[in-house]
C-alpha cells in the first residue's frame, strides 16, 4: 500500500514517515510487548492532504482494505516531532465503513493547521510542511470491568532519578482521564497488590524498553480484564537532578559509557542546581507539577483576601483550586502558590513565574474548601504551615530540610568525570565544568 | 447601555477586591468617577471598603444585586446567543494565549525548559509576532462581543494598548505586569463566565 502501513515488528520505516508515536509502537512490537492491533496513515499522506486540500487518490481504497477486522478504534495524531496536546484525538470510533475512517483521518490531518498548532510550531522551530501521521488502533477499555484500568509509568523516578518505577494508575477508567488530570490518580505501586499479573508485565515491559533505548522511558498503558496493553513509549525527557542521576547511574550500570553520560546532560540541566529543593526523604503528602522553581514555606491561606491579611504577620502559601483575576492581590501577597488544577501554562503558573514565586500546580488530590483544604487525604486548616517545592512539585507539611543539588552525590560523580575529560580540576561553576568536558568530547 | 454604577459593580464582581486604580483601568472611567459610584453603591449597601488596605469589595447583597442586574442586562439586549457564541471562540483562543505567555517566560534549550533571559532578540521577536497575530484573532472575538454588549468593547482597547506598550519595549506588558495582556485576557475570561452565569 502506498499511504498505509500495518503496525508490526517487521515494519521498517523511519519516524519521519510514521511519526514518532507509531515508530515507538513498532519498537514495542519488536520487543515482543503487547500492542493493540492497528495501522498508520503516513505523514506523506498528510503532506498531500495539506498541499491539495483533500486526501490523496487511492487512500479510500487502501482504507477500505485496511479496516477489515477492526471494530471500535481510536484515531490519534503523531508527528515526527512531538507536539503534545496540539492535535485531535478521536476515541471510541465505530469503524463501520471506510467513510468513517476517512472522516476521522481528515479531522486529525486538519488539526495540524489549527492556529494554536501553527503558533506552537513557529515558537519551536518546527517546519509547517512536516505533517502528522494518523494512527488507527483497536480500542482497549480501561473501563471494561473491575480488572481494567489505565495509567502512565516511568522506568525511573522523574523527580529524583532513582531506579524505581514511578507513575500513576486509575482503576476502571479510560486513558484520557489520567492525561487530562480530571480524576485523582493512585500511585503506580497500587497495581502490585490489585493486579499482580499486570504489574509483573509492566515491570518486564519497562525493563525491556529501557534496555532498548538505553535510557529511562515513559509508557502509557491500559489493562483490560486483567490483560496489559502498551499504547505509547517515549525515551528520556528527564530534567535537572533526575537527568543527572539517570545518566550517572546508567554509566555505572555499564549501559552507557561515561562520555555518553556527560554528553546526555546539557549545561542547561545544571542551571537550577543552586535552586533550593526539599531534601530527599521528607514526608511528601501530595505532588503536582513544579511551575516555578524554588522552595516556599508559609501558612496556608485559601482566599486572596485572607492571604493579604495573613501576609502582614509572615509568609503565606496561597492554596487555591485554580486561580482567577480575583486572586491577583493574594498572589502578590503570597510567598508561594499551590493549585489543584492547571498545567505549566495555566493562569497560576504564568503569574507565579511573572512574580518569581515558587509554585506547584495541578495537584490532583487537593481539594480546597472554605478556610481549609484536603491534601493527599489530610485536612489542613487555614494557618497550617506547609512547604512547596516548585522544581519537583512536592508538598510537605511543616518546614522540612532544604538543600541545593550541588550537594547531590550523582552530580558530584558526573562532574568528576567531566574534570577527568577536560583535565581541568580548578574550582569553577558546575555548568562551566560540564561545558569544558563537552568541548573536549565534541572536538 | 450599562450605566456607570453597573460597570463599577460588575468590575468588582469580575476582579474581586480591588482599589480605585484597578477599577478605573477595568471600567475605563476616571478614578474620581469610580470613587463617586462606589460611595453611592456603599450607601445602598452593595459594596464595602476595607480601610486598612484602601480596597473595595462586594457585600452579600451586592453580589445578589449584581447577579440580577447583569442577567437582566443580557436578556434585555437579547445578547445571550451572541455572547455564548463568542465565548466558544474565546475558549478556542485561550490555550493558545497561555502557550504564548509561557513561551515568553520560558523557552526550550537542548530539550530543557529554562527561563527566557531575553538575550535572543530573534526569539523574542518571533513570540511578539505571534502575539500580534493572536491579537488580530482575539480582536474579532472582542468585536463580536462588543456588538452584542457594548461594555465588552473595553477589552479590545485594553488588549491592544497592552500589546502596543509591549511592542514599544515594555516587555512586562505581555505576561508579567498587572496591566499585561495576560491579566486583561484573564479578566475577560472571568467576565464571560460571570455574564453567562457559568460557575468556574
């Protein structure tokens, strides 16, 4: 077929043709891991669609042949370059005819050119004529029965880099509920007790993808009636101290050599090493997304007005479900900001960065009520002392120990290797030590 | 047309507790006019002043009176369908504006998000250019709103002014100051929710 490829271990094409997501699915097939059956309409078909304003000739016939044997499917976008959340996804599509498939593929291809997607590409130097692939895959249902669910998993902890699986799981629900943050999730570890077979399969999958990519990996998975399915894989993507620890550990495990470990860390990863962090080992009651780095300790205020009033007597952490213009005075008065909703581009995150205040957003198990909040199952009243870490997204009660990453053992290890490479053991800034090693390694 | 008393009442409902400067910017009225409206509203028991901080807020009955009057305004102008349609347009634009503010504050370097230190004029010019493009599409939504309810016209003016100041070199007017494009946009968001009676 000219425009369509069946997803299988034998498929031998690049991410440029298949898109990154489908390319990852082929890797999962090759590793012998369970992937729902599917096919991909190539980026080339998308480029033809964008150029001519209609799907290319011959695709209709190919779709009619390809949909044989499929019943309910998802149709997802997937370009060669990741553009998270920018394009359409169609779930639970009943593939009754080639026309239904055609309409869905057109919808995904058209979403390449929404103004928001165009803006994203302008800002990230992604060519407008690249196009996206469309992946048509049998739906698996995390909401099928008591032994179904969905989740995301990292092969190592993305906050600290420790070599333990990390992630979130939702029992009895579909995948988009995890990604959208619309339902509170449980720690990945809960799978071990409730679905030991799924858990064992997931651990096996994480170790195989890590061995393949020779890097920490992220996967999205669903289990249906006790059977595990992998829906996406992505290597790397860790930042800061976690990236440093993973690179140093992989070198010590013999997976990569020390030079590669050094080259995997950008001096930009070290930019925040002097930013304070909550010390490891503190009792983390909840976790969200770090939106502005730094640690803030203060008494909880749940409205802008109380934040302003309480700030007269000392530091305040403004705790809100989400922020609105009503909160501007409270945000200005607060030392740190904690919200239940929102991502790194939410109103609260934008304002926190504008004001240079540590912020944690998108804490799924935070509920703010009148003059109190429930965090990670514990009720805390207004005035309670809390600490937030705007790098890791951690929330701790009271005032925990605070450290900087320069005291971090993996970083010191990595920088010793850097000095060995550059031959310069003088006292310098961390980023300079790494840059000197890079200069030698890239010579 | 909304009278100045309703404009001030509505501004307080949309921005929460606020001082004269903020209310003047939001309503487009002069500070003395805002203050005189506030005093009349306070006599009617609808607003109250916090003397410690010199700020005003709605009372319980002020909230109730506002809800009733703003709903009456929408119905008497038969503007609900048009405002609701424009709100749909707003919701399409909203994530893009937040992307743009984020891109102004942070940028990706070697796959790591770092603070934009504004030392790369070509990157900043690109973001500004996208803001200008965005503003043209935002202006179309604001124009729809203004033709349904004239008080919405104020947002188009304020957004254009913020962008103008940013383009003239006051960079904090995009995402960082209290008169920034982002803050005005967030106020418009709140206004639409309040006007249509949609809970957050």
